[in-house]
């Protein structure tokens, strides 16, 4: 082999070695790039996983909070429902009690009203208590005396009796008042019944013209009790017309208060209406 050939082969080997070295170095460089690329992908993956974990955690928190809120709302609604139910029950009980009390009260009022009506009509449990509820008219229309109220006398008789009195003028009420016996030995100035107030009439503080003698004595001497058929039976009483005639025929009439007459009538039984079967 010639020297030129040996030199050429050596150059070829050197060139091949350099080429191989270059190739190996060039082939080794890509893994660096791959590692860098791999590192970036791993970072990206870690970041994505981190985001996924945060999203899942947020979802869990949201779901848990929603459940809590839902449970809280449900409990609140149940509490409200129970409270409303309890309130409704209480209101229903109150309404029922009020209705029951109202019905009882209405029944009591109707019973009282019925009792009053029956007494006024002469019927019912008090119909025979003639002292508390005298009968004012018999079945035949005769007006009956209650045993205490002074009858209404004729205008002429009233004027004659009043003309003998010394009245006073009541400036405050614009009426005349007359000296009237309100109790044995007690004189007060009272108005006539037609000029008395409702309160005065209720309390019997007005003028009544009656015989000077005690009323029971006068009636027993001058009048006879008669029998009258009324609702519920027969009573003995005095007709008002007969009483009025007896008063007007009396020569000595005086002024006494109706309250005084009520007191005298309460002290005797001879003037009251009575049931014949008693």
C-alpha cells in the first residue's frame, strides 16, 4: 500500500470519527430539548391538576354549603310550619272558646230576656209574685191598682189642691216645686210628675196627691177588693177607676211623695194584689 493511500484512509477515518462525533453530539442534543419540553409539559400538567383539585374542592365546598343552607332552610321552614301550625291551633282554640262563650252568653241573655218577658206578661216562674210584678190589666180590660201608686186625678181637683200650697220657683230647671211630705214630718220641695226628670220619677221624688189619712186605712174603709180573671188565674185587687173616684171624693187631700207611698205600701199586705188560691 502506498503512502498516499494510507494518508487518504487516515483522513477518511478522521473525517468519519469527526462526523460520528458530530452525529453523536447532534443526536445527544435533542434529549435536552425533549427534557425541556417534557419539563414544560409536566409543569403544565401539574398546574392543570392543581386547578382541577381547586375546582373540585370549590365544588365540594359549594355542595356542602348548599346542603347546609338547604338543611338550614328546611329546618327553618319546618320550624315556621310548626309555629304556624301551633299558632293556628291556638287561634282555633281561642276562636272556639270565644264562640262557645258567645253562644253561652247569648243563651244567658235570651234566658234573661225570656224571664223578663214572662214576668211582664204574668207568666213564667215569677208570675205569681204579684208584689214584685203586679198585674196592670185584667182579661176584661179593667185597669188594676198595683197597691202603691197614686192615681191621676182630674185637672180641677189638682188645681184646687195646689192652689192651697205655697210653691217655689226652681230657676235652674224652670218649674214650680211644691212642699211635699217625703217621710213622716219631713217636707221637701218637689215637682209634679209631668215636670219631673226621669231620675226623679225612678226614685219617686215627685208630688202625689193623696188622702191625709194613711193610705191603707183609707183604702180598707172606702173600697172593696174584687175578683179579676187574669192570665194564669184569678186575683183579688182594686180597680183604678174606683180608687180615683174615692180619692176625688175625699175632702182632705195632701201632697206626699211617691217614694213615701212606696214605703207605706211595703209595710202592709192589705193593699197588694193576691191570688185567690193562696
